[in-house]
C-alpha cells in the first residue's frame, strides 16, 4: 500500500536498488521459489489480472487525461468508504508499485494457494487488507493525524497478509534472488538462494524502521508524509501471522508436505521417514499418515513393519468410513501376508470397499476369507449372499450356486433364503 501524495521519488530500478550512481550499483530481484506446486493457482492469477486491468485500462487513461494523484482510486481514512477501500486494493501509484506488488503476490500467493486452496487463500488475502487498514488508520489517528487526509492505494496490505502467513508456515522455503553488483570495474551477476525467514524477516524489519521514521516525521512537523504506508504492511503481516497460528496452519501444512512430497536424495528420504514416525506418534488416528509411513517403510525394505502400517491404515480408514481407501491399504497387506484377515465386521466392509471400486474378484476373495475365519459370525449370513452375487457378476455360476446353496442350508429361515432359492433355480436353468 502506498500513500499517494505527496510521494518521494524512487530510482528507476525501484526499491531493490541501493545505489544508482554512475560508479556503483546493487540490484536485487526475487524471481522464484524452490517449492514445487501441484495445482494451478487460479485465484492468484485472477488477482494478478484484476490489478493489471485496473492499472492499464483505468488508472493510466485517468492520468493521460491530465489528472494527478490517486483521484477516485484511493482510500482516504478521514472520509472512509467501503467502495473506495475495495477500489484502492486494485489500484497503484505507478508501474514500479504495481510490478513489485504483483511479483510478491506471485512468489508467495501461489505457494499459499497451492496448499490451502483458493478459498482460504482469498480469506487471508482479504484478512491482510483488513489488518493493514486497521493498524494504518489507528497509528495515523494516534500519532500522525495529518496523514489521515492522504489517499491510500495498492494491494500491499492484502499481500502482506499472505507474507505474514508465509513467514510462519513457509519459513524454510528458499527464494531465488538475482543480484547485480557493480563498483567501477568490478561487476558481479548471479543468484542467491535465501531462506524465506531471512528474506521476509528483513522485509518486515524495513517496514518497522520506515514506519517509525515516517510517523515520527509526520508527528513532529504536523504535516502529511506520503510515500509508503509502512504500518499498513505491518498490519497485514500481523493479520496473516495471527490467522496462521490460530488455525494451527504450521502443523497442518507440515503434515500436508509429509504426505504429498516425494523425498529427494537419501537424506531427504531418511528425514521424511523420521518425520512420519513422529507424525503417527502425535496423531495415532491419522490414517493417511499411517499409509504414508507404510510406503516409506516399504521403500526401505522393512516389509513386516510396512504390512503392520498398512493394516493400521486400513482399520483407520474403515473407522473414518472410507471403505475404498481401506480396501487398497488391505490389499497392500496381502502382498506380504496372504493369510491376513481383519475382524468379521471390518472384513465385510473391506469387501464392500472393493465392490464399490469395481474390484469384484478382490471383494469375493475378502468375503471368502471372512467365511473361512469366522464361519459362525453375524456377517456370515449376508456374506454368503453377497459372495453368490459377486460370483455371478464375474462369470462364475458354479461358485455362485455353491454360495447360495450354503446360505439356504445354514440359514433356512433367513430373510434372504427365498432370494437365494430363486437364484439357485435360475442358475440350474
């Protein structure tokens, strides 16, 4: 967010340049992160397009007509309007202001949206703007009331909310920063890989220093000081940080990364292995964590432990009423222990999971195991019926006939006995 007027002049290279003299130059440009993305960040794209459209098709023509300053695009705290606040979020004080805001939005917004999804991403984006406006206006009223008449423009406050969340949840992500350094005849160009905690920490520190000096100057002179609305940035960052902590996002995102990421290199695999052990220790009812741990153990050749983890995952998926996923985990156990069988109710639900997935033969096998292990269980009666139907479905009429006959023999008064006798007559022709 920028206070539109009066404003200080920036060098053409923007805020990342520390010196623009003829004899020396130091230029930094963050341009990418090393965190992979798995979904297209449509909400981030939409915000990027919206900001650029407002600037190119509304603000530039407004200035081309001879107008100056923020005009109808700024939010004035001394005369607050909801419409003006919304419009100001998509308006900027110049091309450099737009460029840096959109760059930061892309770098961190796409990461946040990739993990949290577009809805929660937009929630933090709007929450950042609210926090930015509240702190900016509060500081201005308390220490620099003259600055309340200065229009505010820019998406910086909203983007600062995303930066605050990123500082809490993605501190270990590395930012690729291109640098250009030159003093007289000594020139260097390259790329630094800076951890996000340092990159964002430095940016936040600059906002605090800038906010202190700009507010002190305005309070001392009694005049509005334009340029950058530092306290809006701090308010947005604070909103993002607080929201991330209240929603326990660091732990949730760490879990997401453990379950989704493929480790790179031997060290990465061993770290993930240890982290997954820690995750199931802290959350023993987390079926997906057990499944990921089973995959990890399998990759290290610990087949017995992998089978145990798969079995635990299958049981938990059944408790969470996800029989299809439970069936897949159960099938993984059978690869190491073909005789493995769950309790009678769980085994029946496993068969149901296979059937729902269209794996009818696996479903029939699961029912056979149930009938062999628990021939007198409550589930046995309906298991004979379902087994007969499955055998018919996969084209094994002789096996179907045996299941239906066994049902009528063992349970002559079953509510399904008449149906079984009907199927017997049909199968015999």
